[in-house]
C-alpha cells in the first residue's frame, strides 16, 4: 500500500502515470492562439478575464450572436489533449504541475507552519479540466437563501435549477449501471445542454455497495437518495460524473462542451492563451467605466492593451478575480494602500467573505477481492447534522447560536468580512439551514484504487462558519494573492469534522465493509497510534494535523446587497462600476452541500442570459 498523506481524493489513479504534454498547438484560424499579435489592433464587445468553466461557457453563449465579438484571455495553455485532463480517472496527477497555479494558503499552525496547496486550474478550461467531475446539487433550501442576500428572487432554487439543467446533457443509466446502484429522477436533469453527464461506464459495485450498506448502520436514520441533483441530497447515493457516455470516459468540460467545436465555426470569438490579465483600463471621467484590459505573457514581457466596447467580465476564479479588481484599484482602501495600488473605487467586500471546506482522508488496505469496475468512484453519503452529532444536536444548536454575535464581530475585526451585522444574519441563516432544514452537513466520498488495493474515504464539512480572505500583497500581478482561509475559525466547523471523521472510521469496522478490510495491518490512515483510545481529543488532534483544502473556494466577490458587504448585484454587476461583472465562483455567497460544478454552470448560463438581456 502506498499511503500518501493527504491521499488524493476521488481516486488514486491506477492507470499508468500520464506523461505531461506540451500545450496543444491549435491552428490560429480556429480562434485559439497563444500569439498576442493575433488579437491586438481590434476591439471586442466583451473581454472575459479567464478561460475556465464560467468564462468559456459565457463566451460560447454570447457568440451565438454573430454580431457580438468576444475575447477570452486565459493565463494557462491549451492542454485539452493531455491525458491528465482528458481522463477523469487520472484525477490528481495535474495537481502541483504546470497545469496548476500552485497557490498556497498562509501558514497553518497545526501543521508546523505548512502552507496548504490551493489547487486552481492553470489551463484552458480552468479547474473544470482537473477536478473530479462530480455532478451533484445543493439543497433547495440553500439556493432559496440566495435571494435573501442579493434581493433578486431569480436566484432561488426553482428558477436557478433551470439554468443548471440548461447546461446538462444527461444520459440515463444502462441496465448494467442500474444493477450497480445507478438511479435518477428525470425531473431534475437536462437533456439538451452541451455538458455530458453520465454514470461511470464501469461503476464499482464491490466495495461501494458494502460501504453504503455499512453507512446505514453508522448514521442513524440515513436513507437511500435516488438522485443527488433533486434538491434534497440527504442520504446515500451513486452519483453521475461529467464524462462522455462511453467506455473511454473522456472528460466533458467547458472546453469540450462549449468551446472546441463552436469556436472553430465562429469568427467573432477569439481565445488568447498563456497570457495573464494584469488589470482593467479605466476611461477618464467621473463615472468608472472599463475601457479594456492590460495583459502580458510574463513578468518581464511587454504589457499589451485591448479595448472592450461593452463590458469586462471577471472569470479568473475565487482567488484571482479579486486580484484583478484590486490591481485595478477597486477594493478595500487599506489593502490597496499596503500594496501600493492607487484607489479607484472603495469596495470593502472585495477579497473578503471567503469560505473554504476542510477534508480528511481515511484509508485501509482491502482484503484480496476483485475490483469489478473501472470508475471513477461514485458512492457518496450526505448525513445531516443530527446524524453526525446525535444526542448533542439540540444543545449544540443553542451553543452555536449564542456564539454567533461575538463570532461575527470577531470576523469584522479580523478583516474577514465587511459587515458584522450582515454576517450575523447570514450565519444564523446557515445554522438554521443545517439544524432546522437538515441540509447535509458533511460529505463522505468512498474511493477505490485497484492498483493499490486501497479503500478510502474522503470526508469534509460542507457548511463552514469560518470566513477568510484573498488579497493582493503588492502591485505585482505575477505575485500570488495572500490567501487566508481561516480554517476551523468557528468551533462548529471542527466539531463536525471530528465527529464525521470518527464515524467514517467506524464505517470500516462495520459489516459488510469490515469483511473487505485488513484490520490492524499497520498500513491504515490514520493508524491505531493516531487515536489509541478513540477519543474525541485524539481525533481532533489528528484532524487538525492532517486536513487539506477541498478547493471549493467561494464568495470573494459575493453576490449580496452592497450594505451586506456584497461586491456584485443580482445581475452580477460590480457595484459602482458601469460595465464590469463577475461571473465565476467568487459570486456565490454561501457554501452548498454539493460539488460546485453544476452550480457554476448554472451561474454561467444565467450570467450569459442576463448579459444578453442588458445589451439593448
């Protein structure tokens, strides 16, 4: 067994290690180029800063109109033919490579000052081209909180789900897949969209079935959930992935679904790769109007400028879209002054309100048995807070609600949020959603790796009460932002993580999964020495010393009312700026009990529709 701490979640690849490849050399006439000269000396209606999931989706939808021109500028290269991108089952091999921005957190004291990797895709397709490709949705009750924050009813579950479904091309499971546990509810899946969503061609039955059966015994009241996209994801389920419905299981991404074929047929769409947007150019005058952007290939390279006739759209992700705004003089005056950037527009919410989850991995060696699938893994359990905390649930709710006023004030004093009063309101809504509406509180993701004979569980707390920041540290656009997630900033975050980790270990010791596990072989993670008395104290120590980020960063340009500390309104327009929007994960103001991709496609489809409506 080759234990890596922390183990890559979703899958330790059993395929032969994929050799890195050079960026694809796409003919310039296709619309994709790394040569800046081919996009200069012309104006575009829209310039999109970032060619990831949302950037490519919005560009594709806008250029359906041949009279609208779009330029996408992406910092990374075109690697869509790289096996680390194309094959979802190689998940993890791109982390820390040239396909990753290699941003890190501020030092984590519990881990001897280590800086945790904050994975963010540095390629055409962005993180959508290196994630685990899981397709789930949050609880309907969570989406229904969004209108309370933005003042826009169109962000509620029912209307917003239509945009998620618009992106989706769902393939129902075959009889073989059904026999391995695949089920679905057609009411909650789209069939006309470009993103292929299907179940693994080779679903693991052995291993996953036993894990789910054991979970019913560990989490009291856990039920079978037919479909994790139905707005009620509580329970145990087999999920589909964003993969083509074929034995090859090629990744279906914003590049393959929205870009590859479309851009070759449209002269009004250009993508410039291997160049970074270094700032927004402002028109002279009292109104703050974007005139275009600056961009460059490297720190020492020539800085180019290109003009936008209509709007500049930020799609560089939760860690780097705030960076572009701050480098352009929009943000908290104190942050900008410390970085040496002249103030253009005071906007205290920029780079604040960041919410990120924490993950722990538990691994055991399997007894010799036949892995009867090819993956990717697809068994997930979503327990609610009462199933995790048991008899302590009511007392914990009372305790947490008492702590929230002081917690909100502390977050404001730390600079993590813009408004203590608004944050208190949001935190109360999130806590009630967990304890009263029973939205899933943790995710238990079962992983299998036939090449290593490992049975793994990746576990993370879904709804964090912590808040962090992502800010520039200087005026140098080539310097990574300082990212301070403030992990376990509230006791409930750690309480859930510890309890669910301890329960995940119990799953291994519960039939029928226990029949597949080698116990006390000295090769488990954590080992018996890590928690000799199985106490909450030793589990807490292990959790803090071994957690990693989940890489689901959100809320750094939150879609909330301006008085709440929001940065964009319900139509994703940056407050006080005439023609700048944010269209990526940074606008999502609260975490969801889900993987983010389906919601991000929904944001992108909705953004494109709103932009079209506002063109008149």
